């Protein structure tokens, strides 16, 4: 069962951190050939999605003495060749955000993979529908007060009533571009202008939750069943808890209020993995 992973350049991945490497290692351990490609090589010809891809062999990481040991080199690449995406059993879209125009176009190319022949994870239409940040707005009753706007006046009016707020670019990940805003900050105007590209790109602005210093939980659901959670705790010198900015990771029990969210999610299809983020 050949599997193709669409990646950021493989040399930029960290086998001790990146889930994508864990997925590729798990695929290889089950004797399935692993191939990789980058988003920029994707295209369509004769109604078929193509890519320039190469096989990869991984040297798995080892967990020893409380840390990951990464063999050097940890991967070996085969020859690049043009491939039809439908010749793979599974295509994993693992290119990291930011969600840019080329990222969105890649999802349109992936629409030209016949789902009867090949499983594309995540589904391209799902990637377009579930924006990194905006997806959460449908759970309005359980999220902090949140607005989405490109207007400086609207953001300043929101701030005027609060001790602080958090600004988030809509297509980011791993804490990138996340700002703490305070109405008295001398850089406030400039921070808003930079983030909204001079009022031309909408951003999310959210009530600041001081409880976030205790961490935010990543909850993993398989086929709609919550199966585990990790808490990411900010260092103390930084309000963002993301692992990519030094947040500490700890195992945590599933929050008791989890049912509130799970019942509101769309019916999962077979093998579907949801990941939720919550402060509970
Ligand atoms: N409303 C908030 N109040 C306090 N801290 C927040 C708030 N929103 C986000 N954060 C902090 O910033 C981090 C990154 O925000 P998040 O919305 O998860 O974006 P990303 O997709 O970049 O992870 C969170 O893990 C949390 O530590
Ligand atoms: Mg997050």
C-alpha cells in the first residue's frame, strides 16, 4: 500500500517533534512504501493530479533516557520521478500552514484525486472548510469573546472594554503571529497595521484568558471517541503555550466537559481523527 506525504522540505522536519515524521515511521514499520513530495511540485494533466515524488527510507527515532535520539542521517532519499497521485493508496497533505493562496490551490489540485481510488487526508474540501482559526467560531457559546475584522477602529473598540486581548492571523499555526494587545501599548497601531496588512487582511481578536497560563489542552478523538489529551503549558516568560515556542508538554486526563464539544462535532466518518484545543 504505497503512501505519499506532501511535506515541507524534509530536511526542515524534526523527527523528535513533528507528527508527520511519526506518521511516516509508523507507515514504514507496517511495511508500506513511503514516498514524499512538496506542494510546489503538484499539478494536473489530463484531468489527473500529478507530483514529482521520491521514495524515502527512515531511520526511526529512539526514546532513551527521557529524550528522543535522532539517528544521523535520519532519512535516505531515492530518485525523483513523476507520479500519478491515484497510484497511491493514501496521500497525506502534511504541508504546514500558513494557509496561503498556493496552499489553497494545492487543495484544488488534490480535488483531482479520485476518492474511490485514493484516500486523501485531510480531505481537500475539509481543509478549505475548516480554517485554522475561524472553525472555532461555530462553538460561540464555549469560546472566549472573539471578533474577526480588518478594521483598526473595531479592534480598538474591542480593546477599550478589556484588560487585554490576543490577536491571531487566520492562517497561522504554532503560535506564529499571535500577539498580546493592550490599549496603552505604544506599538498598538503599528501591531494592528502589520497584522492586517494595513487594514486589508482580516484577523481574529479574542478576549485574553489569564487561565491560559495553566496550559491549553490538545484532545485527540478517533472515530468521535476522545482517546487522550496533552496539556501545553507556557514557560512563564511567554504567554503562548505552543511547543514550538518552548511550551512544556504534560499528559493530562480528558476534561470532564468534553461532551459539550464532542456532541456538536459533525458525525465522524470511519477512521477520522479530530483534534480539539481547549482550556478546561
Ligand atoms: N484568548 C487567549 N488568552 C490567553 N492566551 C491565549 C489566547 N489565545 C491563545 N492564547 C495562547 O496562545 C497560544 C497560541 O494560540 P492558538 O489560538 O492556539 O494559535 P496556534 O494555532 O498558533 O496554536 C495558545 O496555546 C495559548 O497559549
Ligand atoms: Mg494552538
